[in-house]
C-alpha cells in the first residue's frame, strides 16, 4: 500500500515536471516568434492590397 502511494506520488511529480518543462519551452518559442504581429501583417496585406 505504501509503495503504491509512493509510485503514484512519483508519477504525479514526474508529470508535473514534464508539463512545466513543456510549458516553459513553448512560451520561450512564442516569445521568439511574435505571432500577433505576423497575423496583423498578413491581415493588412489581405485587406489593403490594391490591384492596379
């Protein structure tokens, strides 16, 4: 019983650790890539393009 509780605790700890690592990795990538400005730039090209 005690071993089962320790394994469950370890499993939860490792899952939290992996989730934290993935969150930090993704947020760092998003900081490097400014998604909002890219979307705004695409939107402005779409709506402001004039054919001559």
